[in-house]
C-alpha cells in the first residue's frame, strides 16, 4: 500500500483505504471490493436489493472479527475494533454496501471503518492484512445465492403490489399473516403476536397475496385502549418502504408519498398559508404565517399544508398525537364559541380527498365526530380488525348535517432566496454541519428540531439529509431556489451515482454511514429552518 495508491489486494479482492477525517487518522475507512464472479452474481441483478442482502450477511462477520480481538478491560482506542453499518429492516440504498463497475469488472463493495490500536502497529497489521482478508473469504464462501434469490423475489412481489396500488382505488394493503406489533427494541415482530387477518368484506387479492385493502378516501380506525389502533397506523407508516424477510411487515404496503402528521408544538414555521384550517391570527397573517414557536393547532395545520406541497397523497393521523382543538369541535362547543379561528380537520378531511386527491387514515378513540365523514370505519378489538362502516353510518343517520363551509385553495408553492441558505454561519469562514443525538440537525446558523419527523429511518438517513442540504447550499448559483425541483434532481443524482456523492470528510463527529432519504423528509427539514426567506407565490421572481 502506497500513498499514491492506498489500495492493497488479496487475490482478486481490493481493500481501498481513505481517511475518515483528518482528526481521526487512527480510524481509517476501508472499501472492500469483491468481484461479482467470486460470489456467482449477475450484473443484471438489482443493485439495491443485492447490496442490502450482502450488508445484512456482512454484519455477522464483523461481529466475528470483534469477538477475536475484544478485551473488556480496554477501550476500542487501545484494543482496536471493526465497525460496519447495521441496517434496520427496510430495504434502502446505502453507502455501507453498493455495486460498482470499474476497469471492466463489476464489484460488490462493503464499506467499513477500523479503529486501529494505539501504539500497537503489529496488531494493527494483523487486523488489516490477515484477519480482515480471511473474514472476507469466509463471507464469500458462505454467500447464499438461494437466500439472495428469495430476497429478490420478495422485493419483486412488493413492487408489483406497489404498482397495482398506483393504478387502483386503494392507497394501502396489509397482508393476512402479517405481524404488526414490534418487539421491545422495535427491531422485528413481537414474539407470540397474533397474525393479522382481514375482515372478509375488506379482503382483496393483489398479485397472489390476500389481505385487507384500504381504499382511497377517509378511513377511520377506532377501538378501545391497547386494541391495536396505533400499531396498525405505525405499520402503515412504515409501509412506505419495502421490508426484509422475517420482519413481519413484508406485505404491509403503503402509498410511498404517505406522511404521518401530528401536532408539533414549538416548531418553526416560515411564511406558509394555513387559512384552510386557521382563518385568522391575532396581530398576524394566516396567509403568510410565520412563527418561531408554533402552537399545537398551527403546527399541525402547517404540517398538512407542507405535506400537500410535497406531493403527499395519504395523511396518517393519530388522535393521541394531534391537537384536540385542531381535529374536532362538537356542536355544543360551536354554539358556545362564537368567534373561532380554527376550522377543525373534520370539516376539511372530505374536501382534501375530493378536491386534491389526498386520502386520510385516522386513529380515533375518543370522539365520534369523524364517523360521519368516513368512507370506511375499521374497529380494532384486541388486534382483530372488523369492518363497522355500516353500523357507524347508521349511528350518524339522525345527526344534524353541519353547515357546508366554503371550499379553500390547497396549492402552495415553496421557494426560498439563497440569502440565508448556507452551511457557513454569518461572519464565519468555516462551515458548520452536525447531527445531534438529541434530535437536532445543524447547518450553518440553523439548528433544526427534527423530533417530529416520524419517517426518518435512521441516523444515517438524517446524516444524508444534512450532507445533501450542504451540497445544495455550496453549489447553488440561483438567487431564487425552487426547493422541490432542486432536491428532486439532487436525490436522483445520489440514486444514480451513489449515496456517498454528498459525503465530505471535512466535518468531525459524523459516522461514515448514509442512507438515501425521501424528498418529503428533506423538504420537512428545510421547512423547519428559522432563518430562511420563503417567498410567497405572488412576489416578483426576479427580485
């Protein structure tokens, strides 16, 4: 290995070294490149599924290496250690494992970091030149093509169901036999949990798989405490991604644009129209609403308006995470409160679907207000679903119809100026980028609270969002930034060229792992920035 070519070869497997960060020279990053031929792979295979499968198998080999060198009386800096990314149960594009074509050969690449033992060069050499290559050979020998084929077949069927949903009247599907409850660390199905069984009158068959179909429109999930309502909503929320074999939610398939919406008291909101839900604001504007510390109702209104702007076609709401005054207002309260700025969600949920095609699935345990506007009502009883739509409609037959409120405008366009969109704090010549374990992302002067974003799968996905925003900021040449187009193009480039495209070794404190995010979460982070200048659609674009 030389400085000019930091790569060494063990037979036909390459080990490529690079510095993780200039301050951690004792913790290099190594990309292990294994030729497809050694693993019996075909270049036509889906690279994301292959990489995901390989990474899950590789984790066990890293554990085996660490068992050989572990010494509980010494920290990793003295003892040495191998690190790799441990994926959750969803299939995503990552930099920890990927496919590469180089010099006429296809390679499966595995990315690891290694803590070299301080002042023990002999052990460091054994770790890198003997132990690691030997374990890679073990990985190659144990690579199971039949299990890989099973993973390909699963993803193929999952994607077929997703395509079917796009052209059907359904927005989600839960297969019979799915295990929805999670274990204590949320890493897999709860042992002994009751398998899901669809009510007969809601059962559909998609691509040979039978289960419960949730139609577009308004679906209300009801039930007593601990009946499985929120568990079903959580499963639907996770169904935006494909899950691996053994997860229990392999065939919980949800519209990939879906977002879970909640009240997010304290979030920052910048220049957004919330008039569909908040008619007026004291000493302020509901059409161009801004605040550094939103209430529960205004934050939930902004979250919905932003989700629609992202292209979201399915909202998932849990009563327990929502602002009560935002969700409902019964007849008695209406008669007492004469001056109410809030238009409750009950009065807009049907219009959302009928006007802009946005469906809603709501978990409701304490109010019957939503029953009258629901297309279907599902009762959860000890994790067993039952279709009670007809009973619910009969209960609402004699309800006095509410006064029809005027239709509203849902479309908004989000643009920002480049003035404060920077990874450099004002007056500083040094960039700032950090992801805190406390639920904050820091870019330049911005400290963004991301604790209310439920669809970020891992710290690696959040790190990818941070690096992506930084890359857009430093490469931007535009005065006016059309957020949706800019981020969509950047994500497509990451998907095409590799997630690592946005990584920079300049910033300390980051783990090396990145996962490809959705555009929804990237835009959600931007919308929570306090210093950006959002432009209303009527402003002069040349300004």
